[in-house]
């Protein structure tokens, strides 16, 4: 990162995140990867370092940072551990719908606890049969007096098992497609809200990804975000536009972390009587990887700055940075395993974890096939309108 391009506050934030990543996350990354348990000690360290609410406005107790600040922190965390990076970033994904569509009262109610690191929040959009086609969800929310009754199942709920709040999208008006979807905040402990299956995952193993069951789950009507039905899908899309650079930053962090390890290893590893980094074939791989990472980072930061500047059409930039950075992460982490040779394929070295953690970034928050669809649609729309 070229420090001169950032404010002193951002550099300080990045340094604080890096320090925490190196001293708290890296030493325990392998342990939680093996155990597949949630690292509460890490969550508490993030809270104690005052980083929990980077993206939340100061009036609700956050640091008042933008998407760029969020991305800088996520990159640093992910450089040490991709799972810990997403375990943090998912709270932005879960709380953006409140920021984007919540009333002032709802923001007052839920954001301070998240900003203080006392409450975690998840994002419940996907279902077993509604992944890429999020608008085909079937979870139902029916109004009864001053309550909504929720029934259905959510899938791929990242952080759901440890979250105090869950932003749940449900159909309030069947037959209207995306326009019949509304967003609600459901609080842990509400009768009828149940955490189900924990996925046994290839990577990001320290963060629980679970199914959420809603069985006659009654919540106050006040938990309908924005107090208006039918706006949930739009809010989900606007949220994903703001959150995808966070996934992209996770990918950049993973790629950078893997390259750091490969630089060290190729210097130390001797074959044919010399460091393998003295071979031009290896040097070219290192140079290509560094170039791809920097290109991805710059696009992520450009997308984040575009969002923070309040530009109206952010969808294309957001999808582009997610697509590029996550494909770079997969390629770079795979090439880094290659540089470690047989050792890279074994768990004695930390490098294979980077490759496993990177894979999901091409899948969640919209597969990279969906990102291409989103980009193409935006391009055609812009061409048609002459912008
Ligand atoms: N901003 C604002 N509004 C938007 C929008 C955007 N970016 N994109 C779409 N909309 C609006 C449209 O204008 C339309 O509104 P009207 O009905 O008023 O015209 C409405 O939303 C429906 O839009 P589309 O017709 O374009 O919807 P679609 O059904 O064709 O689907 C899609 C579009 C882009 C494919 C969308 O379904 C999508 O993004 N799918 C991927 C879902 C996804 O990313 N899921 C990941 C969930 S999170 C996760 O991974 C787990 C985790 O916990 C980390």
C-alpha cells in the first residue's frame, strides 16, 4: 500500500489492524482452522482495540469510517487469517441493511451494540433453493397484529451461530417476486428462531456457517426494516453493492499473506545449491503475483472510494473488484502452494490454508458468474442510456 495515498487516520487504522492481526490472529489461525470453532478471544481483541464499528457512523458509536476503511482493516485481518477476516466483515454485511434502510429508531436500537463489539450480526438472504436467484426465496413473514410471524429456512448464514442479531429477508407479499420481499432484524433467543446444521467447510473454518430455522418465529412489527414492506430485496442488493468490496479486500489480504510466505520460503529453500528465489522462473512468478495483487488492491480501493464518495451507480465497480480480486486470490494462493512444492501440500506449513480460504471468496456474496452477469447488465444499461 502506498501510504501517501491515504489519510493519516487511515494509515493509523491500517497499522492498528495489522498489529492485531500479527499478534492475536496469526498465532491462533491454525488452531481454530483445525478445531473449526469460533475464536472469541479474537473477537474480544477486535472489540478491545476499538475496531468493531469501523463502518458505523460516530453518532451510533462507530469510527465513522467508510467502505475504504473497512476494506483496509479486512485486508490486514485476512492477511493473517481469511476466516477471521470474514468473521469480522460479515458484521458489516449484516448491518448495512440497517444503515441503508432502517429508521433512526432502529439504528439507535441495534447499531451501538454492534459498534461496541458487544453484539454480532449476520445476513440471512440465501436459502437451499434460492442462492444466485435470491429473489426466489420462500421464507414467509406474515403480519398478525403488531407482530410478524416468520416461517422458513435460511442457508449459508455466515456467523449466524454466534450472532445476537440476524438480518432476515422474507416474503411478505407472495407472487410479487423481488417486490414482495421485506427485511427484518431477528434477535437471538426469540422463540422459533433456531440455529441448525453447522457446515463442515473446506476453508474459513473458524467462522460458523449455519442453517437458520424459523418456526412460527414471532417478532415485533417494529423489526421490519424501514417500517415498510416490499423494500427488502432492493436493500439486499444495495447492501451487497457496499459489502462486495469487503470480500474483495479479504481476497487481497489472502493473496498478500500467501505471497509474504512464499517470498520468505523461496529465499530460504535451497535446491541445486542456491535459494530457489535465485531462479528466474520463480522470480517471474513472484513478480506476476505481486503485480496482480497490487492491481486488485487498487481496483478494490477505487470501488470503495466510489462508494464513499456517494456515487449513484456503484454496482458495476463493486462487482468488478469482487470478481478480479477473488480470481487473483485463487490464482496467487494456488501458485504459492506450487512454490512450496510438496511441503505446500501438507498442513505442516500454513500455505495450503490460504488456498482453501481463498476458494469461498469466488463463491459467496454472489458467485463470480453472478458478478459477470451484474457487470454485463450494468454495461448494457449504461450503453443504452448513453452514459
Ligand atoms: N441496487 C438497487 N436495486 C437493485 C440492484 C442494485 N444493485 N439490483 C437489482 N435491484 C432492483 C431492481 O431494480 C429491481 O427493482 P424493481 O423491481 O423495482 O425494478 C429488483 O431489484 C429486482 O432486480 P432484478 O430483476 O435485476 O433481479 P434478478 O432476480 O434478476 O436478480 C441478481 C438479480 C443480481 C442475480 C441477484 O439475485 C443477485 O445479486 N444474486 C446473488 C445473490 C447473492 O449475492 N447472494 C449472496 C448472499 S450473502 C452470502 O453469500 C452468505 C454470507 O453470509 C456471506
